[in-house]
């Protein structure tokens, strides 16, 4: 089993940082199949689908962060 609080904390931190840039990914969360799997790999955080304006806002925020 994986460390549930760590995965949840990371997903929530990502949600908060995106929100600080005005970006909302409604489907952002823990990928349950990988979280519940008995494989030794860590679970995935699902970012979900987004529309074009949200994708462009995400690109702009990431570009600004590396500038």
C-alpha cells in the first residue's frame, strides 16, 4: 500500500498552486487504479482533461515560472 497522505497532500498542493495562477483542473486527483494497485511503483496523480483556454493558461504559468 502507498502513503495515502503524501499522495493526497501533493495533489492538494498542486491544486492550490494552480489556483494561485487562476487555473482549475476539475478532474485533478489521485489515480485510483494506480493508488490501489499492489505494484511497487508510486501512484499517479491524474491531471484530467481541460479546455483550450485552461491549457493555454497552464502553458503561460509554466513559461513564466522558468523565465
